[in-house]
C-alpha cells in the first residue's frame, strides 16, 4: 500500500511538477508532496562516481562506465550546475540504484514512493536486440521519470524521417531541428515542448500504479497507463480524450 508519493522538481526543464502533483493527488488515495531537485535534496558524496559508472559508452555494448577523473569531475560539475549537462545516456537501472541509496533510511518505508523527475536521458538494455533503448520512465523504487526521454525515446512519425531524408538529398546535410518541426507541426514532442507537463502526468501515475497493482502498463493505446513506442502514441495516450480506458477510469478518473 502506497500512502505517500514524493515528486522532485526538474528546474532545468519546462516540466511543472507542482501541476503534475495536483493532478495526481486528485486521482490516488495517497498523500502527494513536492520537493526541489532530487540531486540537491538527497545528494551524497558518491553520486558523481555512480553517474560516471552508469554512463552508456556504446549503444551496442552492455558494459557501462568511465571512471576517468575528467568524467567524474564532469559529473560533479553537472550536479552543481545542471544547465551544463546533456548529451549523455545513463543506465536507468544503475541510476535508480544510485538514487535509492541516496534516500535516507527513515524515508525508505514501503508505503513511501519517491519519484525524481530528471533532466537526464536514461535507458535500459534490450537482450532481444542487443542495444540500449532510451526510456521515459523506469518503474520501481525510486521511480525515475526522464524529461529528455519524453522527447527522445518514442520514435518520431514517418513524416519526420521523410522530411529529414528529403532535406538531406536536396541540400546534402542534415536540416536544422526547427525546419523539421515546422514541416511536421505538432506531430511529436520536442525539447521544451509546452505539452511536456500534461504528458508527464501519465508516466508519473504509471509509477504509482505499478507498485499498487503489480501491472506495468496498459495495453489500450487510449489510456494514460499505456507505453507507446512512437510519438504519435504518446500524444494519443497522454493528450487526447479519454484519459483512461474503461478499466482504469474506474480507478483513476478525478
């Protein structure tokens, strides 16, 4: 039984975590509260080394980590100044273990779910195809929700890749991001997208739902608890009516 959910803000992103918390509190029985950035509230001395160890070095290599002093120093700087980070993929399960270890003992009770909203890209290894896959969330304790993952993990629509290929054929180089966004308007999420907060609501609820029911995701593509692999599916599940399938509407409709 989850009696308390604590969300952590991601100040370097457009995500309004307080708004997500209000939405969640209207739909679950647990108390919901919000704190500042997890990596400040629960910072521990070994976090730079643990993030360095969690770095994905090759999309097709299961082994992770680079313990070079320069990499650890980079992770220290990003902890101090998150605006300086970006462009790195981390093993989501390793990050989950690192953040879990940073939570004080008196806050690790089984009825308390911590949900850090992160400005870092995280992934999980796919044994079925031998490569890393970016993720929006990593369920469990704590449950990680990645804002960059929302933009980068689900595949973009076919029209995006067609426009990209067409531009490359005509100009010989990759088109600027804003060109593609204009050509495929609104069909997918982009960095700092104003729809970010609304989309994150469903992914945060998934973290609670998983621990309460043991079910990871919903198979219905029209439910916020679904886990679409394409951007069109994210928009369909998180931004369009209905919010939930019939089964989950009974539990979570406000």
